[in-house]
C-alpha cells in the first residue's frame, strides 16, 4: 500500500518545541509554577504523547533569550491539531502562557521521516 505525500506527512511523528521568553517583571518562582502547571494541564490531553519542560541554565559564553521551553510529542499532525484545539490546552495558553510570555518561538520537527513502505 502506497501513501500519497500528503497522507505520509499526516502520519509522521511531530516534535513541537516552544521557546519562551518571559516578561522581565515576573517573580523568580513563576517559572517553576509554569512548569508544574504545564505538566498538570497538558498531560491530561490524550493526544499528547509526552511533555518535557525546563528552565534556562546559565552557560558561559552563550546567550539565549528563552527562559523556558516546552517540548511536546504527537503521533502525527492530526493529533497535534486535536491537542491544540482541546479546551485544556486553550485554557493553558490563555491563563499561563500568554500572560507570562514576552515572546514565544515555535519549532516543529518530524521525528521519523516517512519511508517508502515498499522497502519495509
């Protein structure tokens, strides 16, 4: 069975990364609270395979604007769309991310690029 290029794209695993620059006036403990809230809220969404989050560590000679990252994995792009449309994610974004973030950069990667099933 051969998949069209569009169908193959829809069924590749997705790694979604958010690099978050926080507002300058946030209390130091807010980063920890955001990490906890991320786990509590996002991991309840069935379409999210995994979630990793972390805060910036100082590294000599390197400067990054991101203070916090969220990394989510999805089975495919359809599951990603479903997760981001989920009410729990919408609440998380409105109540946690947007009020605390100065800037959010989003990167997405295919984790297992499609292979020709004829050779499987």
